[in-house]
């Protein structure tokens, strides 16, 4: 069973997120175990202090190393194995689908959620991977952690009920997802593409593959340019070009 510990000074914030949807169901089925760890439980003063002024005269507070180390030592003793520690950080590698898939294969994950000006640099000796979810700064590491955990759990068997839906996700094969429609077939003079109503599964699949390629080329040309297309995808691209040419004539 995959085990994930999220270390934060706001454990209630983290706990709420996993009380809904497919992740809640996975927790109840013991497919995954997610613990929200209160960092303050590893302090020893009556005020449960986790941060102090930083050296160097800079403004702001820095999270102290002691509670992180004590939690880490306790974890290793309890689990009798070394965990894989992740630190959400603007200085980390860019988080994407491949990183998510890689993390999903690790069984014992720990996330250190920083706050204020950050965490004492000595804690980084415990960290295996720093991960950035974008070129921006948030007030804490909880939101990036939730984003990362939500994403990686989609790759864990039995978390998502329909396994095929994961394979159709954007980025799964290096492309964006195709467009989706539901009932009614017509809404405010906007109609669902006729092929989706045909019942011809072969044609529908082809149409969706084309939409995936078109969406990627238009919305994320960077992905399209670095994608290594297989023979099947190349044939679909040629069909799209031919259709465009026929429509232009």
C-alpha cells in the first residue's frame, strides 16, 4: 500500500482535501494511506514554536530544523525504511506528468510544507527532490503538495475507478485531451459534432484522436513540437491536412 505523509503546521487544511471524491474512496478501500502530520507535535516548548527570525538581518521568519528532523527520525524507526522526501519549492524541478508518474511508483512519500520565508537549509539534507508547480510563489507548501499528490494518485492502481479514463488524460501520451460533450445534443444553437451521435465507434475514436492533435497544436504548440509521433499519429496528421485542403477548395 502506498503511504503518503504530509508534514504541515496546518494539518486540518490538508485533511479536508482528501475527504471528497475518488481519493476518499481509495482511502476507505486502503488502496492508499495519507497522513496529515502536525509539525508542532515535534516541538518541545510550551508555545510549540516552529519558526524563528533568520540570520543575516533579513525580514521574515524561517522554519526551524529540529521538528523536521525529529519527525523524520521517528518515521524511519517506525517504518524501518528510508522514505522519499519531497519539498515543494520555487527552486525545484518543474512538475509535469512525467514527474507525477515517477513519484506514483514510490511507496513511502513524505512532503515537507514550508511557510514564511522558507525552511532552514539544513533540512534540505533530508530532501530527495524539490519540485516547483510553477514560476510563482504561494504562502505555503500545502497547495502545491495537494496538487502533486492528487496528480500522482491518478497513476496508482485502483484509485481511479475507470483505468481507461487515466489513459485519455491530457499529457498521458504527450498530447492534450480531445473535446468532450454531453446531453443535450443541441444547446443554445450549439450542436454536438454529428460523428459523436453516429454510434460508429471506429469513426468516433478517429475523430477524438484528431481533436487531441488539433488541440495540442493550437493550444500547446510547445508540446506538439517536442512530441515524437508514431506512424499512427502521423497518418492522422496527414488526414487532418488533407481535410483542411479539401475544405479550402
